[in-house]
């Protein structure tokens, strides 16, 4: 069995996975793993090293050389805190290349499994409940309408001082959904045994309340005395 005491949260870009999974992990007293940031870290280093993003072998060599930690909301690449750098627009535009490269996925999936075996963890991404932790006891599929996700992205961009038109942001969301769902390895899929949570019109608090109730009933590590 791999990582049964794992909470997986999969879903499309902008559904609110990061903020809710992080808050959920905090409430449950377990670690939070952001797997999208791992793919972003590989993309960041590839951009910095000016590697041809279409060269699968070069990307795989690079991924195996990267030391990535993405626990508890901060991302480190080879010891450097790249939490903000991996959210830059050029990384968002390039991340599909490592994410769509099967050999890169194999390397990162292996690292994610190791983390989930070592400790109870709430992990978010696209393939966590389907490929990485198919035996997880608690799986969520978090979703929201594309227009709602685009509105949220607009808010995030405005906070960073980046301007964008709603139509462009919506088109990017739809394009990313397509790229995430159509890749052959580790595509975005709703796990059959996942609890589906639609976040449209709900506050983060409401979504996390809903998830916490399900997780508390399912996780073995929470059945004993309360954890810190
Ligand atoms: O969740 P995010 O936007 O930070 O993810 C960045 C990219 O990485 C996105 O295009 C989907 C991809 N990804 C993936 O393929 N598998 C994961 N487990 C997590 C993210």
C-alpha cells in the first residue's frame, strides 16, 4: 500500500486547491505538499538554464538533478526559496513542457510517493488520487466553473500588480484545462472514489469545513488521540 494516510486534492487550475489544501492540512495537523510547484520548479530551472523545453531528455536530466522541496507552502529549489519565482507568468507559460514529459513525471511522482510514505500529508495536483496515491483513503476532486476560476485568477494577478483582460485569462484557463486533461501520462481525471467539492460561490472557510468533515472520518492517523 502506498500512502494510505494521505489526503489527495486534484482538480483544474484555479479551483482553489492550494489555499484549501494548505488550510486543511493545517487543521488536520499534517504536512501540505504542493506538487504543481514541483513541476513549476523544474520549468524555472529549465528557463534559467535556457534548456530547449521540447528536448525531453534534457528536461529529464534536469529534473533528476533538481533538489525540490515543496512542503508547508514554501518551495525550495536546490536550497533557494523560489516560492514566488515559480508563480511568475513565464513559468506558468512553460510548465506544460515538464508536466507533459513522461520521464519528468516519473521522477517527480517517485519523489511525491516517498514523501507520502514518510508522513501523513495533504497533497494537491492533477494526478494525486489517480496515479501517485491510488490507495489514499481520502480523495477530493475540487472544481469550479471556468468563469469563476478566471475571476479568481484576475484577483490574484491584480494583487501582484499584473494587468490582464478577463477574456485572456479565461482563454488561458480553458487552454490549461485542455493541456492538463489531454496529456497521455498523469492527465487530470476525477478519481472514481473521490468526494467532489464544487467551490463556486463558497468561501475558503466553507470549502475547508466540508473537506475537514470528510477527512476526519476517513484518516487513520486522526482516529487516535488528537494531534498538535
Ligand atoms: O497547480 P499549478 O497551476 O501550480 O500546476 C502547474 C502545472 O503543473 C499545471 O499545468 C499542471 C501541472 N501539474 C501536473 O501536471 N501534475 C500535478 N500533480 C500538479 C501540477
